[in-house]
């Protein structure tokens, strides 16, 4: 029987690289808070862009995809979903909005988790939305010859509710321990959630929503402005390796959380570094307007419109933005998607 116990985070025996990561993240977080207070409009535009990237990436990790134009239309609620994949995407959009807007009022508990899952699958027309699994599930892997084998057996369906309740209580106990760093607690809780695998479908996407919820509740809101999901998607090989390493021996209470903790902190640190870099480019008065426009487009992971660039760079005229975009297209740095007012620009692959 799995026992949920995070007291090991209170024994002071933490790897040096883990401690260094948390210290660096704390410094970058404080810097970001100061920037946000002074430049609210810039951060608002970053949030709009990151939301599209988050919806796209979290679904893409699970093989749920559509075109960039459709992603933007769905996220901005300019279009209803046209197929099953787009229904899944619209559901994630709504669940992500719940976390973004209401995280101060959402607790990490069974009720919140079920409600978010129900919202996430609300467009998909499934009868298991907002319900824990009723049949046992397994996590499979396929070898080079195409042969399937069981990589991990999650908590049985009959024990899922009890396991989730125990997870909730263990989190609350550790959360209230002032000697436990919340940045170390969050990945431990998320790993346990993934190992329980409480739902028939949507466990991966739910884990990312819950990660953001716990980060936001603890004052680390970088995921609003730089997509945490995109960072995972870009390095998902390392993410899955860490998940595999930390889940070995989980059912017998013999696993190590540290590979997953390190991957989590690496991802979060990358988000803060990217935010710091992007903010410096956007607001630097020592860098030419042309360079700032180029950096804004090239550092954006989803297609961006001329109007969005103008909002991010309010001191740069639309005429200048249009001229630089034209030069970048001719030089092959970027490509244009769509036409007229619907035009968006993205780094050429």
C-alpha cells in the first residue's frame, strides 16, 4: 500500500544542485514581481501569448493537435471547436482560464481536481468527465520492434479515491510545515498524482494544470507569461526520463523523487530565464527598435500578429513593425501565416 509522506523534505539532506536551483528561482521570481508591478501592460500581452502556447503545447504532448490559426481562434474564443481534437483543446482552454483567474480560491483537494477535469473534458462529450477511473489502467511503452509492455501499473481503480484523499491530506500536512520548501513539495505531489493516474483519460494534462495551480498559489506565476507546458514539450524526452526514474519502486514506497524534482526545477528555471530575457529585450531603450521587433518575433513560440507586437512594444510605431516584418520575411528569418488582418508571423523552421 502506497504511503504519502513528504517529511523527507524536512531533513535537510538535499542535493546541492536542488538547493541552488531553488535559490536562483527565488531571485528571478523577485525580479519578475518588480517588473510586473511597473510594466503591467507588457505582462498582459505576454500572458495572452503564453496562454495560446500553453493550450497548444499541453495538448500536443498528448498528440492532440490542430493548426496554429485554429489554436489561436479557439483560445481567443473566436471559433467553436470543429472536431474532437479541437473539443479537447477548448476544454483545456477553459480549465486553464479557471486556474489563471480563480487560483486564490481553488484548493488542492479532490473536489477541485474533479471539477477541473470535468471542465477540461466538457466539450469532448465523454461520460467519464469529472469522475475517477472505474477500471484499472496501465502505462505502456513500445520497444524498437513495436512490442508493447507494461512500464507502470498505477493505483487500482478500487483504491483511487482513498489514494487521492491521502494525497490531499499529505500535501496539506507538508504545506503547513514552514521548514519544507514549497518548490520541492510541488513536484513530489505531481509525481504522486501521475503515479495514481486517477482518471481514465487526461491525467497528463491535469498534472500540468495542477502544477500551475500549486505554483500560482505559492507566488510563482511565471507560467502565466512564459508557457510552462511549452518548456515541457520542448524537452519532453528528459521529462519522461525523469518521470520514469522517479516512479520506479513507487508502489512499494522505494522510489526517489529527486529526478522528477530536478526536472521540474530545471523547467521552472528555464521559464524565469526566458521571461527575464524577453523582458530585457522588450523594454531595453539601448537596443534598436529593429532588434527589439526581431527578438519579439523570434522568441515567440506561437504565431504573433502585428497588432500583438505593437502592444508588446508600445513605443514602436505600426509602420516600423510592418517594415521590419517585411525585411525578416524577405531574408527568410520568419514566415507569414494567413493574409490581411489575420496575418501572423513565426520563426521559419
